[in-house]
């Protein structure tokens, strides 16, 4: 699909809308679409995401500002229509071969009403591709813009449904405002939130990103982290049984075991086979991730630290530890810790971790975990944010279906 994204400016110009456009363009391109940007300022994001410059699309162009000064006073300059038509000609050239045009805020704000009018004219003449109007802000409902709004054309273009368009807003508040403004059925307006790029936010290592992509771990909630080597004394089988029980309350729960097989005992191979057989027996093939299956070498400390950042809890059921550094690493990562009640871990955790016997009934351990995740506001918010406000999740749940909608 050929997609064009239109705004006054695009990255590296700094701004909230510009940032959203960058994420959208990257995700659309990664999904196999041909994406182009159309703006007056900014730069191409890559060879795959070029930029078509239209200088008059700027909100700060000298000719646009001269006209805006009169428009703000309620006067339509005699040069408005010629400027509108000039912009329309530029848009027609820029949109050659485009299937979908996404216009961000240019039909919501009065920053460049000639550009808004050019789009409207082309739309009414059926010369535009499918049009998606993405509303971040609305001039007619924002007090600081209201003194610049006046009755009639072209200001009414910002509060009138043009027909045969798709409206997108970034929040329920904007949906309600747009619905009242344009007398639209709220159900006809798509609410697509802004999000966070977890890779950049956490500064994740490239290897971490690769593993997360392969495992789809970020779609899980909660994520239990077990950062140990695969050896019998780590009691990993209890983690598997516990996860199976936890799934009754949290069907999308997952466990990630970061370490390789213990290097000094050939029996560790048999132990690993026992664990993978148990994983299959419990139906946990997509939920228990042994990173030793994905990476042959030791994982760097930086990658292990990344998994502390994305996890929701440390689960540490060892039967034997000399010290228990994962508990301290969890503390530095602000992760809740659920640990086997053995002397080294009890000494480290004191009253600041939750403990269970290494031989505890998995159902009881699962209940301990479930109680925490049901009652902890930070944990619930974190899991909800990862599921709903991660850019990859937003694209998959909202944007990709919107693009293919007839």
C-alpha cells in the first residue's frame, strides 16, 4: 500500500505531532507499506521513507503568515483562493500513486488555512486518495485559538465533516469534542492513542530487541524473570508449575529463564530435557522462554539488565544459593521479588520480599503472585501500558486495521 503522511513539518523538527509521525512512518514501512512524508520542513527518515517538500505547506511560511494575520481578524484576503489553488496543484503532484493520505492536524488547526482549503477542494472534486484526518488538537474547542476563529469559510472547514473521510483522534476527550463539533456519531470516530517506543525508552540492546521480537515476550503480562543457569538446584520446575497455575488468573503470563545450561555437570542436559518436556506437558510452549534456546553464548550483563527492565517480577525458587545476586539486581530495578525461603535469600530480602518454601504447592505460590498483580497499582498500570500503549501494540491493534479498512 502507498501511504502519504502530511503535516506542516516532520522530524527532525521537534514536536509532539512530529514524533508521532516518525513512529507511524517507521511502523507502516516495517509492515511492508510504501511510505512518503509531505511537509515544508524536516528531512527524509530513510531511503524507504522519503520527504516531498511543499514550502507553502509550512505554518511559518511568509506568504502564509501574511494571510493568517488577516484571517485572524476575520478577513479573507483576495489572494487566499489563488494560494489555495497553488497548494492544490502541489498536492496533486506529491500524491501521485498514493492510496491513503493521512493528514495530521492540518484539518484541525488554523495554522495554514490555505492548506486546509486546498485539501477540501481536492476532496470535493474526488481528486484525493482515501483521506484519513488525524486530529491531535481542535482549534474550535481550544480557548487559546478561539479568538482567531470566525463564522463562515474557511474557518468552518475546521468544524465541518467533509464526508467520505475517516476521523481519528488521540483520546476519548478529543472524540467527544469532535463529535459535538461536527455532529458525528462518536462510534464513527477512531480513538488511537499515542504510545512509547520501549526499545528507545529503555535503551535496549540490539540483542535484547532481537530476543523480544522472536519471543513476543512484551505481549505477555505479567512477565516473570528467572535469571539463573539451567541446573537442578535452581528448582526451575517449580517456576513452570507455578506459571501454569498462575495462568488461571492471568492467561497471558510468561516466564523467561535467561541462563545457559550449567557448564560443570553433564546431568544438566538431562535436566533441561526434563524442563522442556514439562513445558510441553503443561501447554506452556509459547509462555516459557529459555533464552539458551535462542542464544548459544553467555548473554552480556547489559542484556540481562534489559530483562530486569521489561519484567514485572523476579521469581527465584532456588533450593540452594551462596549469595543470591538476582535479588539485589531486582532491588536496583524496582522489581518485586518472590523468593524461595532459604537462608541467603531470607537474609538479603528480610521483610522486603515475599517468600515460599522450595517445596511449596505451586497453586499456593501462584495465588501469592496473583494477589500481588491484582492489588498493586504500579504493576497493573505497567501491564496495561505495555499491552495498550506500546507503539508496536498500537500499530497492530489499531493502525494496521485502519489502513486496510475500505
